[in-house]
C-alpha cells in the first residue's frame, strides 16, 4: 500500500508543467446549477494496483490519457477527411471546412496517387479524382494548399507506399510559402504493413517499403521535429472485419516492427519514437471502444518501456487519431448514420483521442456533400461544447466493467502479439497469411451474425422501411480526368526535361545504394518530376509486391 505522495508528485511535475503550457479553458468547470466538475476523479486510496493499471494522466502507463488535463486544456483536433476531383476543387472544400471551424486538414488521395501512378497512366483510367484528390506533380500540391497557411494548420495525409514522395511535395510547397520544414505540423500515414493485410494499396515488397519508412524517420527527426512521421493504423484492420482486440494486437505488432527496423538501421529510439502516432477505428459498441483505447495506450507504454528500454516518457506515450467506422455506415435510412457516428465519436473522446474525423451520413453511397460534412463536423463541436464529457479526464475510469474490459482486451492483444513473435514477426506473418486469416475469420463470423439476424443492424436487417426519395449525392464529373491529364501534360511541356531526367537518374543511383532517399526525392520534386516517374524509378530498383 502506498500513500498519496505519488499524487503530490504528479501534481508538482506533470500537471504543473501542463498547466503552464496549456492553461485550462476555464478557471472552473461547473455543471448547470454550479456544482464543480473535478479535473480528475480518483479512488479513496491510491495503491500499487491503481498505479500499475490506471495511474495518472500524462504519466506512465498512460491508461487515463497522454495529457494531465486532456480536453480541459484544449480540445482534440477536429479534422474532416476530404479530397476529390482536382486539387482546385479540394482546395475549395478545405477552405470551406476551415471557415466552418475545423482545426486540422486531412487529405484523401485518389487511387492512382495511392499506388504511384500518374493520371495519364493506362492503369489510372476511370479512377482519377474519384475517391480522393489527384496529385501528379508539385504543381498539383501547390494548388491544393493555395491560400492555406501551412505554418498555422496541422495537415494529415492518408498516403502509404508513395508517402515519401507526397511528403517531399508538401515540404517544397511550404518552402515556396516561405515556411521551413521545422515549422510544419501534422502526420503522414506512411504505414505500409497494414496495406498488405487489410487494404491493398501497396507498391513495393515489405523490406524496401520498410527502408522508405525508416528513411523518413531518419530525415524528419532533425528536420521536422513537430511532424508525426507515421500513423500506425488499426483503422483499416478493423474496417476489414477484425475484432477490437485484433485491431490493437496487429496495430501494435506493426508498430513493434517499425521501431525494430529503425533501431536496426542505427536510429536512436528516444529521438524518433516521440513522433510515432497511431490511428484507430471507433465502432459502435461504445463501452468496448472506450476500453480498447485505454488498453492500447497501456500496452504500448509497456512495450516501449520493457521491450525497447525507452527512457523518455514521450517515447512510451501513444498519441492517436480516430475515425468513426466507415464499415458501419448503411445505405438504407442514411440519417441513422448520424446517430452511429455520434456514438462512435463519443467513444473516441471518452477514450482520449488526440484528433478525430467524423464520417458523413451519405458516405455509404458516395463522397459526402457539403451539407453532410458540416453535420459531421457539428457532431464533434456539440460533443466538445455541450456534452460535458470534455470537462473531466477519463470519466469512465474506475467503472468495474470498463476496467475489466480494458484488462481483457489488453490480455487478448498481448497473446496475439506473442503468437506473431513466435511465427517470426509481422513480415513473416504477412508472407504466411496468418494475420490475414485471423481478420477474415472474424469478418466472416460477424457477417454470419448479421445474416442470421442474431446481430441487428437497424434499417438493414431489422426495422426496414420502403424508401422512395433518393438523397442528393456528390458525383465526380468524368471530365475531371481529361482536365487533370491536360494539366499534367502542361507541366511536362514547361519543365526543364534535362533537369528532371538528371534528378531521376540520381534517385536511381541512391536507391541502388544504402543512401537516405529523402534528399534525392526532394530534388526530383523541385524539378517537377511526377509521382509516377519517381515511383517508376523505385519500382525498377525494388520490384513490385504480388500477394
């Protein structure tokens, strides 16, 4: 049994430092009627069990959150995932979202961009600008962020295999705005391992892909200290049908792989680990999701401390973005999706997320309309300003059920990570198909429950109605592809072709060596070399992955 000295120590150290850096939003938080809302609810006695499993927010094992005051100091970053058609059209949407109160941008790229093809490549036919914005050269990226002050805005980019190229374009756009790389804030997804098991937008085999990721870690550590160099993603694993504990296990196992690869390359753990970020799914089972986030934070802290001997608190701290669950959105009675998203967003906030994207009600049918996006953003704002859940830290801690469920998810995830280690690690498990089979079985079992009626999905397999009215949908004009191709051809006609080819040749030599590829890719981007041209050079050296 311990005394309250640990509480005093936390108050004098982590809490005092946090309050100095981020003063709380109000001097006093009160309920209607005047009752004071405590910053942090605590048990009557702080004992060893409490310190080991819950502890204090902002202190190992971070079960109760990564910041001592959490949302009392500042709200989570409110992002809305957006991008469609051309860079000019997406830029209009971004400026609209900023006007509506979003506090961070989240870029969706079209399928050709995600797999490293230019818009005029035969492989891109019919897909340009459809599920995100088409980015071929630096010129597109300049248009995408026109009149957006990158020094003041945090930008998240959902890009993986060609992440190093899109990051280079972002850096050069900032340069042209007079902003140095060390001022940039945001996140690049850069998580290719989950592509092999759950999503499919890979280009290169796993090992050279890990090299590219490590090159980003190495270059960004001294040059972009405020930028998250990876967003290790459980979101797509859950979208593919995994359980909550599988999402935690496979995501953290991927994180272990990235950390070990960087260490093997000679990087210093406590220099790069603090910029690792995570990305989780928020599904509809509110209590399970809250417990999942708490379990993931605690397990990652223990992994970094015990497995990798991290010395700094910031290296053990799991910071994560959350997106509400796309696979729960139904095409039937789409207004029901607003309720689903509200529950999911609430789970993310109660679970302590650092940023949040809320899906729009019509995304089961198309890209979202402006009205739908505004409603999704308003959902976050209502939770922040009206629900009261942001006024106290980790309000569910101490619930017998939540604590039991947190322990259960952590244990199940830990057991799966041990199995992955026994097989030989994540790459070996991908090549063997172990992880894929686990997810496929979970997805199959879930679908059987829906089809049998054992699991009710409102409006889908129960409480159906005949719907005659069709909602207004956003459709991308097929002419967008012609315009994008014409723009790319215009850039090629105006650039210094000799310079481009020299930069691409230098990149090939670097790829054939052990050199860090960030600088030669930056040089190719500055010369207006295209995404497809740069990726073609890397394909030639690294080869392509075939499942």
